[in-house]
């Protein structure tokens, strides 16, 4: 899937982090049936697709309620490959606890 998710006919500047490529105006993920298939496709689609999506959303919701995430403004990740892409430097993220009514309500 790594190669499919970086095919220039389907993705504009595929190696750049660009969440807007999934926006209703652009919908680059809809250019081909399997342009965006992180959980596989057809009869081989991952059985945990929906559970995995809900789990990630629940975790991120709780994380963002309680913390502010920061990376240095000039940070450029160096991607390494093993079983999949990952930041070779460990991705230096700073988590700062939120203060205020949102953090207390959680």
C-alpha cells in the first residue's frame, strides 16, 4: 500500500503532509478505487477496519482534550522504512498539559 499511496497520477505531491487532499473540494482519495486503501480492499479488507478507526478517534479525542502537541516550527521528519514508514528520529513531540476549563472538564 505504501507505493499505491504515493502514485503521482492519483496524489498531488504525495510525499508532502497535506490533509486537505481528502477535503470535499479535492477528494484525491476518490480518483481510483484503490488509491486510498490503508486497510486493504475487496475480500481481503481488514476485519478490524471499523474497530481500529473508532479506537484511534477515541484515543485522539482524549489526548487532545488534555494536551497541546508541539513540534519545532522548522522540523522536517526523516522517514525510514522497515515494515512501514516511520520517523527515523522518533518524532520529537512535546506534550504540554492544557490548563483551563476544557482540561478540567475531561
